[in-house]
């Protein structure tokens, strides 16, 4: 049986390593507080590395990781965050002021916004 403390500390070490080795995000369009943007970059970089290693099956899993992270971390039960992740996509969305970010990590495009 695995020791939960060991697993947690190993997970933290992997997360730290991911953030050090993942490509640097390239901003395309950002209207978001720096605190939220930094959190988005961290989640996206971690998701990118997990996808690269095969721990996440597809880009949808990365999008879910970011959306759920934002829903839990910033808004509690409102669940108003939306996320698209992929190589090729277009969008036309409505969003709240100061709650939108569109950026790339290597070839992975991320669009994150809050509406409602």
C-alpha cells in the first residue's frame, strides 16, 4: 500500500519540475489580474507536461483541469469559468471584464474566460 505522504510529496516535486521545464507561455490577448493569470499559466503548463507524458489523454483533459481549477480556486460554486485547449480552434465568446486570457504554451493554445 502506498504511503499518502510520500505520494503527496512526490506529486509536489513533479509539479515543481513541470513548472521549471514546461515551455514559457506566449500571451496573445489578456485582460486578467496577474494573480489569476499566473494561476492559469501554472495549471496550463502542468497540464501540458502531463499531456506530453501521456498522463492526460487529450487536450480536453487539459481544458477540464484548468476549468475545474479555476471554478474551485476563484469562484466556489458559481462554475462560470470556461476553457478551450487545442492546436486549431476559433472562437467568438462573451466574457466578463478582467476575466479572459488567450495564450499558447508551445503548440497548445489556451482560451480561458468567465461569463456570468
